[in-house]
């Protein structure tokens, strides 16, 4: 089974063969109980993601490149001129923070470059409209009758507070390709659980937007004021 069949998507998610490829997925009749297959692909290669999820990654990437990293570089340069670097807490912390930022920038760059955007709101027909693929919002019930609605998103978009689950998670894999009326088996660490799919629909999935860390702007201002004070003190001593 290919990744295209797994997602019900062509190489380009909105390409002309979208419905044809979706139609080649395994048939399931009403009441059919499906177990996740062991050969289903893992979360590697293309980074399937919603438009909102990709925007969040880009916003964080831009913040790190244009605000956070330059501010830390400035502090490191200032701290480097304040004596023995081995005993300079500002310098040591700044260097560690710089390595963390560079690592995160590298990670985000790779994820953005590998992004394969799938819009849940894109028009769908046939099985691609009625079965759960990437971007679907699914209402299901457990054996006790308790209902839960989840949206199937990319690995960079998981937000359990919003019931956004990864397509590669056990629950995401169990629901994949299911339709209303189907029974699926969730293979959880605590054991197997039977779930009944009540509804599958496609709608906009709102991802929590990126927000700058609290106090980041004020912290940069404090560092700037402290640097200015130190520079003024140095001038007075030299004068």
C-alpha cells in the first residue's frame, strides 16, 4: 500500500487524480471492523500538514531568525567583552541559548521544506468525502457510548486540548479510511478498544497560532538598557 492510498491523496494533494486514488483504497462495508495494518507508513518523508499548521511553523521560524537569534547574538557579543568568558554567566548562557535556537531553526527549516499541504476545506467527492483521511474531523463513540470528536492532523500540529491528533498516532491509524457506521479497533497500550464511527466530515481546522514567548520583548529591552549602562560606565572610567 502506498502513501497515496493511505491518505486518499495524489502526489499533489489537490491534483486531478485525487478522487481516482481515493477510490482505490480498501473497500469497507457498513459495520465492517478494521484493524490498523502493520505495514501502514510511519511519519517520515513528506510532512503532511494543514495550511494553518504550516503558517504556524513559518511564523516561529521567522521569529527565531529575525528577533530571538539576533537578540541573543547581541548579548553574547556584549558579554564576550566583559572579562573571562569561562566565568561569564551571560556569555555561557547566551552560547547555550544560541545553540538551542540554531537547532530549532534547522528543525523547522527541514519540516517546512518537506511540507505537503493538505487543505481540509478543499472540495471532495465520492469516498474522499465520506471516509476519514488526513484532515478529516471524526465523531466516534467507545463501547460505553461516550462520544468524542477529533481532527486528524500532522505530527507538528498535535494539540490534545483541541482534540487534534496525529495521523500517525494509534487513534489516527485506527480511524484512517473509516466511514460513518464502521467499527474500528484501537490498539492502545492498555489493550484493544472497539470504536464506532458516527460521522466523518471535512472542515477548517483551526491551529493555535504561534505566539512569541511571554516576556521575550521586555527581556530584550532590559538587556539593551543594561548594555547601555555598562557602556556608559566604561566611558566614565576611561574618561
